[in-house]
C-alpha cells in the first residue's frame, strides 16, 4: 500500500473515547499517516475539540458521517460493538480498509458470536483477519478488515500462546487479570464511580465474560477467566496458570517464549523477574515474566501492558503499520 514514504490518509471513528483519543495522539504524529478526519460514533455528536489534543491535532471532532471519511484509505473504529458492526460493513463497501478495536468481529464461531455480539453480521465480511500483530503479520498485510484482540486477551495470549502452540501445556488455562478503570470505557456507571473503586478491588464477570471464548479460541484450550477492577486509571496485569505436559522442562518453555518473540520489539521478556504495571504504563510494550514449579508441573506467567495502548490503540497502529508496509515501531516510540 505504501513505499514507506508516502503518507496514508486515515480517519478515526469514536475519537472522543479513551481509545479514540489515544489513536488521535498516535496518528497525528505518525510519520506515515495523514490524519484527515476524527469523528464521534453518533450522527448527533456536536462538533467539539479536546483540550488534551491541543497542538497535537487541532482539528474538530464532528458527528459520524461516512462521507467525511472519503479521503481516508484506512479507518480506525474505536466504538461500541453494535455501532462498529454496522459501520465496518458500510465502510468496507465504500472502499476503505478498516481496523476495528471493538469485539464485533473477534469470534469465529457463529454461535458464540451471536451470543456475545448479536449485532455482528454472519458470515463475517470477506478479508476479515483477527489476531495479534506478533503472530498474524503475514495475514494482516492483505486484510480488508482487521479485528484487534481485546485488552485482556492480548495480555493472556502474549503470555502463553507460544507455549500453547508448542504443545507444552495440557488441560485448561486459568487467567486471573486485573484492569484499570479505563478498560470499562468512558461511559459512567456505578461500577466505575470513583467512590466505588477507590481503595477497593472487585472481581466481576465470572463464567460470563465475553473475553473468555476469545482466549479459548486463540489458545485452543479451555479457559477459566476471572477479571478484576482495580483503582488505577490504566494498565492490566494478567497472571496465567497452566499445567505443563509430562516431561516438559523449564528450558523448553524458555525456548518457546524466546523464539516466538525474538523479533517482537514490543514484547519484553523478563524471565523470572516478574513485571509490574508501572513498567509499561503509557507505552506500547508488554512485559512478560514466568516461573515453573517442576514438582507440580505448574507454569505461572505474568504479563503486563497498558490497556489503552498495547491493549487497544497502540496495537491498532501496529496493524496499520503492517497494512502499509512500514516498520512495526513507526509512530509508537
């Protein structure tokens, strides 16, 4: 799509949300992107500017009108699932390539998709690709619609996908994850109220969270997922528990992880030094540490990332870089 020098016309839909604002910040200074439009996710949205974007991008965010994106080769959707499901189809028909940050197109199984994302069309649009840029680079380059993994699944998949694909684990996988409040989106609710969250930690979504089938789909194993809301503005820490197959050694686990991420700039392996959220906040890095109890065959992997960047906008820009044939790190350092 690009020779690495030409600036590609891009637009952002859902630009007033947390993920959308991060996209505008990243794309406004991206050396290969020309940010031509930033829109809300409703036609009734009134024109507005955001103080946090002053001198980064001084354009006006207006209501959603697909014709306002006609000068954009690539459109980012950072909007609720039902809106994204309809808008993506419309934008594909108008000739755009789409990078969707919602969950609308993540699940392959039609029955699971109907349960968790009922507004998504069936079948999925031609040229739809789901996956992490570290694992699906070759397929993403030719995609028409890129479906970005969720923030929780990104952490869990980066933690154990190399070990799973190498056939080193068995049985099920347990994902215990904590997320900052921005992961719930910008809409206010009792759960995200400051007075409810400050000084507290709460589990939610047991056996019903729609990210669980997304993780199971990628890992090829049953997943038990327990998310927790913690009083941070951003960040995810996922502790993933798995049982090693008989005879698997620590050296094999180390090799699987190091081989998978040898060329992955944004994945930093810490070995037995367990990472913390503060190590990755406001960056596109995912830090991973792990330990093994050889007596029980239990593997524990800890992965941390910024849910708004590596878990959302930053990962979406990585996909954009793949679509355009520019360096993986462009616009993200």
